């Protein structure tokens, strides 16, 4: 066996020698005729040069938390290893516009042991930023509480048999988060130097939210029709609209503060704090409230058999009153204990006096200058693509996200049981951003978005099938078997996996391309477009679904159709006569199908554009070009 191997090696060497000494080959490649040692000397040398260059400059911007490509030797990678040569100009800066000065803070920290466990590595990586991350988590938690309360209102309205059109009217209460771009430059430019650029807006907004909640607690029961009347949906929307306006303004300030509160190497965790904090706050404002407000839930799980009551442990007024005081007390503590310090400026990018270098210092712009910068941002070519993507991408999921929970309540599933599903989802929602952070903090965060998009469309079809299937398992007393809840919990877990993967990847990309010098305006603009892209499709779909829904007034206990009962007046007339208004054609299924088709077309159109946006140099996203700072 050894002799055969030796013979094959000798034959191979002989064939290579004859090939290199062939006159025909020599006439075309004279420099290779005497290069028998090319693979032994030249190729390893080239490998080391490329690898050393990649080690110096692989991270791509001063904002990004970049991942590093595998350190693979060409000789062991095989013939399919991509040989990428990135040309450098004479001044030492790469042709893609990324200089070495902006990359030093993203190189691996020599103080972090790569062989340590995950907890120790994370603690060492976040050293110096742990208190700031905890504060960001808390601020985003406060932001999520009013959002959760507003999100609970549609479920309360649905339990009072409100139509999809009424739900569409109340959905305008969500719109301040989609319109905050209009006043974001003012928040970014008008402030008190003594109080701090971000605290000048965050502190008053949180005080006003607390005061507004305290006042609302004395009026909300009458507005909701708890005293025997019907809910005044228009007035209810006008009441919660300013509350959401204050939360949106607080979000502008916190988003801008996140870019400077964290050091450059950890700025990618801003999106994680956003996702985790808002999820926890939404859980407290929505799920916990709906559970404590439900009498059946409290009687079954929280009260003894001798203490059964007809009401829940709290009502909307009491819960809003409690959180009003939480906002006031905690805002006072933040005002007193936390100072604003710009941690995004590294020690290498300072002047001799210790002040920030001009190209890294957050710009102080007036109102007019801020709107001018906003206009310049929106003129950038990559931003044009982002506007189209953010405004249209969520239309594919509008029917599923906006109406599925309302359909379940209409079928007879108690709102507290529906809210309790989130108990199983919240741990995953909190942990998922940390689990996928390894990929979303790298140079290609939108890859996760592209993988999750078609999966989420498929989940929308699964939800439509489950909506059709669920009524078949309703018991004679109107309740449902526990297997139905188990199936829906499983479905929502897969749904949240896709939803949060898309959300965190998009937020990470937005954090990467936002210039911290105009961070409040830039990041808020993209977040606003992202929110608007999620709100307007839901409002439109809720408004038009009633057009696709047809109901017949049927004689109770038979299939005899008397007349159509598509309006609320006719439906009440049908019920008053002892008949039943049944759905003949459900517009929910038509809306889900239409949105899914639109989603497939959208994915086909924008797939390559999303790939393009994360490949282009981050410098193309900037209004003010970066300059290398001399040491």
C-alpha cells in the first residue's frame, strides 16, 4: 500500500514538471515556468498578507458591532474558498471608505477570555456599560407600559362587540409613534445644557405621562361604558392619543440617549434593550392588567373558594392610577441620580485638552438646521430604498397581526385566557434578542430578516387555518378544551419567533447606520418609518375587512335566511327578534389571503435590495463624512 502511494506521488510530480516545461505553456506564461515553488512560498505569503489586512480592518464602521470572518488558511479551505482582494489606496485607507482609525474599538478585547463561559464573557464585554444597559432596559420598560395599556383597549372593545370599523378608529391612537419624525428635530435641538440633551425631554415627558395617567384614572370607566352605556370609541381614541404622543416623545429622547450612553463597542445592544424592555413593559401593561381585571381568572387562580367575586382584583382606573405614581417616582430618581455622559467617544478620539474630536462629538443643531439635516438624510439614495422597505414590508402581516386576537375573542375565548397566552411567550420574547444577537450585531443583520420574512407569511396562513378550525372544538357551554389553548400557544410561539427575529434584525441595522452625531434625528426617522409601516396597514385592513364580510339573519335553530345583517343596526334588529346574525362570508380569510399574496410579491421585489443595503459602505448613509483623527 505504501509503495502504491509513493508511485502515485512520483507520477504526479512528473506530470506537473512536464506540464510546466511544455513550450506551449511557456509561450503564454513565461513567469510561471520557473515557479515550481509557487504553492510552497508565494501562496502562504499572500495568505498572511490578506489575513493580516483582514485582522486590521474587518469591522466596517465606528458604530457597528461587527462580527469577524473565520481566520481560515487557504491551504486547508479547499478550492472553493473565496479569494477576496480589497484594494487599498495609497493613503492606507481601503477603497470601500473604511479607515483603520474607526475600527480599533471593534477589535477583540484582549481582556476577555474566549474560553470562558458565556456569563463571564458577557460580563467582561459589557464592563463599564452594565449600569447603562440596566437603565436603558428600565426606560424602555416604562415606555412599554402605556403601549400595553393602549393595546389592551381593543380587546376590551371586542368583548363589548365593537365592529372592525370601530377598532380601526381607535387604532389611530397608535399613530404618534408613526408620526414622531415631525417633531424629532425639535427634541434633538432644543434642550437645557444644565439638565442634559436627552433628559431635557425625557424627564418632562415621563412626569406628564404620570400626571396624565392619574387624571385618566378618574374618567376612564365612564368613557369605556362601564356604567351601563356603550363605549365612546372616538372620544376614547382622543383620550389615549396624547398619552401615546408623550410616550413617543420619550422614545425619541431615549433612542438618542442610547447611542451615547453606551460605548461604541456595545452600541449594538441598544436594539436588544429596546426589544427586551418594551416587551417587559408591554407585558405589565397588557397581559398582567387583563389577567388581574378578569373575574374568572382571579377567582380560579388568585382567590380562595370562599372569596369568589364578580369583579377582578383591579380595574382599568386603578391600574392606570398605580402606574401614574410609578412614573412620577422613578422619573424623580433618574433625574437626581443619572448624569448624561457621552460614552460613544473613545479616548483615542479626543483633543489634547480631553474634549471630543469634532468629527465624533454630537452636533449641536438648531431647529432649522435639524430639519435641514433631516431633509439631507432623506435625499440619500440608500434611504430611498429604506423608506420603501419600511413603509410596505409589514403589509403582508397586517391581517394576521391586527385581527387574529379579535377573531378569537369574537369566538368566545375569554380575553384573560387570550392574554395568558403571552405568559408563555414573554420569556421567549425577552431571551430571543439575546440569543440572535450574535448574528444581528454582525455586519449582515438583515440576513435574519430575510430568513424570517417568508416563514412569517407561512405562519399567517397557519393562523387562518386555526381560526377556521377552532370553532369546531367549542363545548356546549361555550368553553374550549385545553388542547385548543395548547395549539394556539404553540402557534403564537412560532409566530413570535419570526416577528422578533425581524424586529431585532431591523433595529440592529438601524442602530448601525445611524450617525451618533445626529443620532436622535437619524435613528428616530428610521424607527418612525418602521412604526408607520406597521400601523397604516393594520388601520386600512381593519377598515376594509367589513366590506368583505357578509352576514345573514338566520332563524334560530334552522338554516332559513331572513335578510342580510351587515350593519350594526340590522344585527341588533335580528337579535331583538330572537334570530341569529351569522357570518356567511368572513372577510378575515379574504384579507389574510390578499396580504399573503402581496407579501410574496414584496419579498421577490425587495430581496436583492435588502442584500444591497447591508453590503454598501456605512459611509454612504452619512450626511457628514467621517475623517480620520490624528493621534
